[in-house]
């Protein structure tokens, strides 16, 4: 029996759509695995009533298949599904890391990323790597078809999860098909600033780089109160605010001393719209851990 803790993640960070991701110190999924003749899955914890235990429909089933590693898999969800916090990816990442070890498959962490991404294809129709990469490798990750670049960054974050469900599949359907050249120029500048900020552990530069005028405005319409929460977080000192993953979580970068105030301000702003929410005061953390 093996236990793996795999962190929630925040993908995109505004300017890095389908490329950037960070591991969050909290929350996380805890997955227990033991060898078996066939794959069975039990799910408990946050939002477990919405998560299929059928191996063909759960992200961990696709990972077990890809590694040819049948197991009894118990998932304790710390990350609610359809949150924008890489819920489905955290389970897939834990399964990939755990089954690789249980069956002694010998893959490196980077090689496990596309294997875990097969789980994401099951739920969103697309094998994007930007959530599984940080959940497996930790820190800030840049995932492209050439592989993953990883940086151990340390930036305080606030992730505010409203009681709204946005499925990644639906949020992908509203992404514009084209962008103007001036938007492309702005995005390159922001993505470069954010990457430099991660190398320097600089919340100002990271926050500046989270600005995006292409994908975020289209998706903001799916999140009741997004603009008000964003404004509130910025006025409480956030250095940048954007949608986490496909939403509905709203994520803010900040200096350590402003984090608590930003967290309560974001909760209040959703509350004023009549939307219940919960907030995680967190930071960029490490990747999946095996116990
Ligand atoms: N192990 C899993 N953990 C969470 N969700 C899962 C899992 N396996 C399948 N799903 C399904 O994936 C969908 C949520 O995935 P997604 O929309 O990507 O959420 P998130 O934004 O939190 O990653 C839900 O329909 C859920 O039932
Ligand atoms: N790049 C993807 C990321 C989805 O993240 P999730 O946490 O919402 O699953 C996208 O933006 O569609």
C-alpha cells in the first residue's frame, strides 16, 4: 500500500493559457494505492458525490491503463471538482506518481506528465499538461509540446472558490478562436514578466504578468461577481488577479503581509453578490509526495 499527496494547482495564470501552472501548498488530494487484478476506485471527500468511480470515467482509470498498472485506488478529495484548481489533475498526478513507484516502471517525474494528462483528456476532451505538470513536479511549470520547464518559485497566493460550478469543458468552449496582433504582443510581454517574476520570487512582477485580454474576459462572464472580486482584491493590495484554470476560482498574487486582508476582501465581494465562497490562503508549493 502506498499513499500519495498531490497538490491542487492553478493553470494559465492569465498570460500563460494552456502553458503555465503552479502547485499550491494547499489544498491537495490524498490517494492510496495497492496492487490488484483490476482497477477499482473509491472516492471520498470534497465533491465526491459528483465524481464517477467507473475507471473509464475517472482520471485515475486512464492513468492506470496507460501504465498497465491495475490497482485498488482510494481517493480522498481535498480539491472540489470543477473548481479551476486542477481537481481532476491532482488525482491523475497522484495515480501516475504512485503507480509508477508501486509497479517500479522507472519513469522520471517529467515523463509522467503526459501519462497523467491522459486522465485530463477523459474529462475535458483535451490532454492539456498545465495542471498535471505542477502537481507532479511542484513549483512553477511551463508545459509545451517540447516538455516541461520547472522553477521552484515562492509566491504568496489567495485562491477564492465560489459556490459556482464551471466545467473545464464548458469554459474551453468560450475561448476565442483568434487574437489580434496587439493582444499577442501584450501577452508575450506579460508572460515574460511573469516568468522573470517567478525566477526572482517577485510578487509585483508575477502579478503584472497575470494580466490577459484574450481568454480571461470571455471566461469571466461565466463567474458571477468576477469583476467585483478582482477589483476588491486589487484594492486590498493584490499585485495581480485572474481566473484560476478554467474557473470559477479567482486567484490573486500578493505580498505575504497583504494575504489575510485580500482573502477576507474577496470573500466579502462574492458575499455582496449573494455568492457563497471559500478561500485558501496559500503559496506556490512542492509536487506530489509519496508516503
Ligand atoms: N479523480 C477525479 N477527481 C475530480 N474530478 C474527476 C475525477 N475523475 C473524473 N472527474 C470529473 O472531472 C470533472 C472535473 O474536472 P475539471 O472540470 O477539470 O475540474 P477542475 O477544474 O477542478 O480540474 C468532473 O466532471 C468530475 O466528475
Ligand atoms: N488550461 C486549462 C486549464 C484547466 O484547469 P482546471 O483547473 O480548470 O481544470 C484551461 O484553461 O482550460
